[in-house]
C-alpha cells in the first residue's frame, strides 16, 4: 500500500526502483503501469487512484515522470515530476524537435509569457519548490536557447 | 458491432480460479449505441487486455551508469524502466569468488517495458549513444506476459475487515467470519476492493445512512462494491454508473456473486465526461435517490456536480470522495450552494465529504 514518508520509523528494505511516464489523471491498470508495478506485487489500484488524484491539477494527458520506490514488503512510495522543460518548450512552440544548429539556426520563437506559464508549472515540482520564479524562468530561457528557440517580448 | 464479435470468438484464456463467469439473467443498459456485451459467454479478466500487449526487454548495463542510462531509455521510447535494488551483501559474497571484478565492470539488469510497435534496438542504441557508451548493451526482447501481472495483482487481494462484522472477501477465499455481512468480490481491473481509504470511508458512510428501504446511486461504481453493500445493508434498490465498460462488467459479475436479483441493481455505462455532454443521456430518473455517493476524482466531481446532485431527492444525503484533503476546499465551495450540514471524514490524506441536499 502507498505510505507517506513520515510513516517510515525504521528503514524498509528497498526491492527496486521503477521509473515511468504516465499521463496526468490517466493511470490505468494496463501497460505500462500494470506490468511495471505488477512484477513487484505493488497494489496497482492504489497507485492509480493516488497518482490520478495527485495529478488532477495538470492538464489531462500531460506525460508525468514518476519514480516509484518498491519495498520488499510490497509497499511503495512515489514521486511525480512534470515533464522536462524542453518538453514544455517544444509543446508551447508547436515543434517536434529543437534546432539542429542551436545558436546559429532559430527554429521558432516563444514569448516571455510562455516562459512565465511554464515556470509556474515547474514551480510545483518536488525539488523545484524553493527556487524563486525568476531563476526558473532564466533556466527555461537557457534551455530554449539551447534548442534554437528564441524568446521575444511579444509574439506579434 | 465488431467489438461484440471479437468477444464472442475470443478463445477464453482460463485464469483457473479467476474466471469471470457472468450469469445470463443480468443485463445493463448503455447510453451509447451498444457494441453490446452479450453476457452468456464465459469471460476471463484478461480477455479485454489481449488488445494491450507490450514488450518486456531486459537490458544489461554497467552498474555505474544505470541512472543516466535508464533516464535516456525513457527519453528514447521506453515506457518504463525498473532496476532491482543492488544487494550489498550478495555482492560481497560474490567478490570472494570473482576477485577480478571491479565496481565498474559489475553489471546489473534493467527490466524495461516498451510499446509493442517500438523499434527497441534503435531506442537502446540512441540511448547508449546519448550518454557516451561505446557499445550497445546486451539485451533481449520478449512479448509481455499479461497473465503474469494480472494474476500477481489479483493475488494481492485479501479479505478486508471494514468495521465489526463487515468484511470484503475475494471470490476465491471463504469468509473469515461467516456470520458477518460479507461482500464477495472479484474486482477484475475495476476499482474498489475495500482496501483503499476512500472505499472504506464511503462504506462506513453508507453503513451509517442506510436504515432500510432507500434508493441508492453509486456514481462511479467501479467494482460495484458500494452498490452491493447498500443492498446488503437493507437498501431497497441500487443503481451504479461508470464510464468504463470493464467496471460495468466487473460490477455485473460481483452482483451475481452476492446473489443480487436483477430488479434490485441496475448498471449504466455513461459516456466519458467532457464539458458539453455531461452524461445527460443516462436513463435514470431525477430526484429519486435517497443516498448518492460519488467516489471518483477531483475533476469529475467538480464538473459533474450539478449532474450528480440532480439525481438526489431534496433532503437526500450526498457523499463525495476520491479527493485529497488539500482538494477539499475546492469541492466544498463547489457543493455548498446545494448542500447543507456538510461534514467531513478523513483517513490519511483522503477525505469523504457528505451533506444533505437543500430542500428548495
């Protein structure tokens, strides 16, 4: 059963670490969730319900990065991260891939408003929560530039 | 129509004791044009998932790069990657035997799952390339055995004591306390075994509300556990609604397991909720239910609030669950125009909110 971190009084023995991508609000007892968790005898339904409830605030079908720690007693914990910044940037820009020559060839542009919206989503990631919004924005601009996507004040 | 033929001709893979055998007297209505499930055939749980095969790929890789490599695999097409925990004690024993081995050359296995049409070799080679590996790691591919994980999942299901003399018992076990109210279940792949905090909260709520003779609506019925429990507690009739045909199938089967007669429990397949057609075609009478419970998720209970409440009589009790305590304020705000005497029960991070429908 899923357990909160605070319930660990003694260190439980870890059986395995599982990483997978699951659409927000869309975990179902089918591949890949079914076999990935089923192999370690983790409670599929509990995970689906828990994951779906916790990802209600994201746009449905957003691919979330999940990391599950499975313990030898069949209990488990998991963390959920929103997609990588490069995923959001590509989605916002409507492109499949970044530029083949970033720095020389610009594929497309995004507005600062896009950057801000992406930063707001990333801020609710675990491990990102204490970063000021401005730092997150700067990192997004950096990622976009490295993909050959220019940030402009306004898209005309 | 083609879906019906598919089911009829599919060779039944026998899950031994886990066969879903649905008795022919039950039926359910669908508000979408039926690919109607003819339920006189023997069905097995895995049947519906024959259409969801997957590739099970085992990849060997040096231990020191397992983290970046598994991340790379996920980027290049793997659906999931799993790594067994490195057992320090086991490794120490091995060292005596193979004294030449150094940390870097120790290999571990990544168990990964790929979609069935994925080019596994290309993904692995791109992933290896992206982290600077000189050679493509050894790997082997098998078609995934869904029987395996479905069976393992079912085996987890044990009898659960919800309250004194109220048990949920898997179909293949005999009830630990024969005189208790025992709800027999084979949940299949539908939600509701009694173990989840939200199911417990709803069952306890139901137990406190049903005095005898009520009409009950289970919105988001899953395995049918609440609808069946209500009847066992003495309700006059239960209705169950779900957007998942597998849930309806499962609920049908569980009703039969508990000897629920046809006229006491009706099940409806609702169209998936989207903003426009919020299940308006469900053929259930409005304002006819004494108790309505919806144990789903935040977004559907918010979107469908008006709809869910419309089925309740004035003065009826409505219970909403499947929500986390942090989501409660939103739900309370959404439902308070319609409900009074709102109370909240909590287990862990999960809550169940209940109230009575305002009379006017």
